[in-house]
């Protein structure tokens, strides 16, 4: 495969006549020079296309009332929320902080779903004050606290219960959240989910809509989702038979995968949703239960391929007979995913994106930590100080997982729409780093 072909991993990536890597039709080398590096670039047109795929597929293949809700933990900042809203999606928030950002961006609070396995009373009160649409309740203590706070505030709050169906989607362990021994939710297999459900139905200030599960992340096919749906629909039927309560909502969480490299298979979200939809209809028919509205919570597959990160090459170090290191001006502080999960990435020299590789290079970050890498053994044309390195498919879980380790400033984020760019997040300054310190 040529370097140019490697660069064209997604339809919004290209290489121009000068051999510069482009995203959303915009020259990445120009962006790096204009805004400085490290720099996150987000192609808003690609985010919108991904939202539309979910919106239309859910409308077409799922029962009426079904929706897609963006899991904003993947990438949460003010300017993303209007985009998500305009494209007809709701938003899931995983903390009061994400809720605060969504609210300050004017996102409609009735379209918010509040997640988390450790919500504090302050979090719960804040979300109630915001009049959010729905809580996804993880455990009994949360249920009690929410019921009490809602009562004190004169609110009847919609909830879903987060359950663990016990599915292993064969993904990497650190992001596998649906197994029985998961820290999230309440297990169906142990009978605890049923106790929690029966209890929730007795609480006067809570209005149980249905059940939620999230089986994991970076899942390439619909099979694990169909398996999870089977378990959840069986559970809905059991609850109906034993209590008379019929869930009107089944939330199957997020988790559809994204191609990070050419080794990953192509994935069609619409085809997966179509298969999942017909599977759910069939299963509801067999169980003689009304088909619930289905919710999906995609995060990664909305934003990942819309993003790239640009770095400046600081030095190239060859350990003879061992390894070639290319050190860039960022690393695990702006992208901890290789350090945490050994996640694969496609890396290019953006200013020579058509030049063929001469050797394998390991992209090292600048943090004082040996594990600070972006990727190992990448084929590149001999990098030099001052080159721009582009790491592709970084729109999800990069900015949102960034830290200030070693007191590095978090990078700026530029958004692209119709071939023009806007600065959406400015580069942090040393003053920002010191701002909270008294
Ligand atoms: N819903 C719930 C309840 C979740 O916990 C998650 C992700 C999602 C939806 C969105 O899943 P997605 O469509 O993005 O796969 N930091 C890890 C990913 C952690 C995912 C946690 N939960 C990574 O960088 O790969």
C-alpha cells in the first residue's frame, strides 16, 4: 500500500498536489503553521454526516420513538453540542461537568441522559435543577438519593435502570463494561436487577421508562448487540409477567467501532442497525411483548474519524540496530490511548503524505515516562525536525481524556466546515496551568 493510500483511510482524508495531508479538504500543514502544534482538528462536516447516518438509520430500522443519543464523553466541548442538536440527536453526559458544558452551550436539557456509576448527591441535585430528560440509574443508593431529592424538589423524574446483561463482546478488557462482574449497573443473572426493578417501581418520585445496557466499545459487528438485545428483551418479558410493568424503552448503549488503520474491517453503521432492528422486531414477536423504543448511544463512531491531531517533529533518534524514535511535541498528555490500551493508529508525515517510507519509526511523546508513545513501528519517509506528523482518527477519547501531565498545555481545537476553519478551543497558556493554584 502506498503512503497516499494509507492516508485515505476515510473519505474525508485526502492528499493534495503538493503531497500535503488534507482533512475535510483543508491542508493540515497550513493549519499546523497557522495555529501551532499540537493541534486537534475536527471536521464538523464529517461529524454531521455520522450523526445523519445514525439519525436516518434509527428512524428507518427501529420502531417509532427510537433515538440516537451522542455519548459526549467521547468529545465534549461547547461547540459540539449545537452540532449534535441540529442533527437531531440527544446527548448523554457522564458527569455534572459534561452536563455543565452542554448546558452552557444551550443544549436542550430534555434531550439529556445522565450516566455514571458514582453520582454524588450534588451531581443529582444539579441535574434535577437543570430539568434533564432522564437519569440512567446505576445502583440502589443512587435510586434512593434520586427519589428523595426529586421528592424534595417536587419533581417526578424519568429514569432508566442500567443493567449488566453479561455479554463479552470480545473487545479489549479496559473498556468492556457489560460483563456480570462489571463495576457498572446491576446484574440480571444474579437476580439483583429484578430486586432493583421491583423496588424502583415502588418509588413515587421516579418514573421508570425502561432498561439500559452498554456492552463495550470498538465492536465491529451487530452480533454482540443482538445477543444483548435478546437478554434485555427476555428480561423485559420476565418483568412484565412478574410485575405487570412493560418497559417502553430499551437503551442498548454505544460501542460501534471505527477504522483506525487499514487492518480494521470496513463497518456500515446503517447495515448493523438494520440487522439489529429486524432482530429486535422478531424477538419481540416471539416473546409477545410490544416493541420498545430503542436508544443507541454512539460516541466514538460520531467523532473519531472526524478528528486528526497534528504535531511538530522535534527530533529523530536512532538506537543503532534497535529502534528509530521520532519525538513529537505532544504525546500521552493529549492522547493517552496507546499508553493505556495499545490502541492502533495511522501516522503520517503530513507535509510528505505521498512519499514512500524508508524505515519503521516509533512515535514518542515528550512526557518524562517511557510508556509515553503514540504508536510503535510506523512506516514513514525519513522524518526530520520541523516536519508535521499527523495522527489520524483521533476525534474520540483524545481531547476528552487529555491531561496536563508534566504541566503540558492542552492543545487548541480547530473545527472545519465547508473548507473553512474556526478556532473552537484555544491553546492553554501557562496562566491557565497556574489558575487554580492559590
Ligand atoms: N454509553 C455508555 C454508557 C458508555 O459507557 C459509553 C462508553 C458509550 C455509550 C459510548 O461508547 P462508544 O460508542 O464511544 O464506543 N476511553 C475508551 C473508551 C471508553 C468507553 C466508555 N464508555 C477508549 O478510548 O477507547
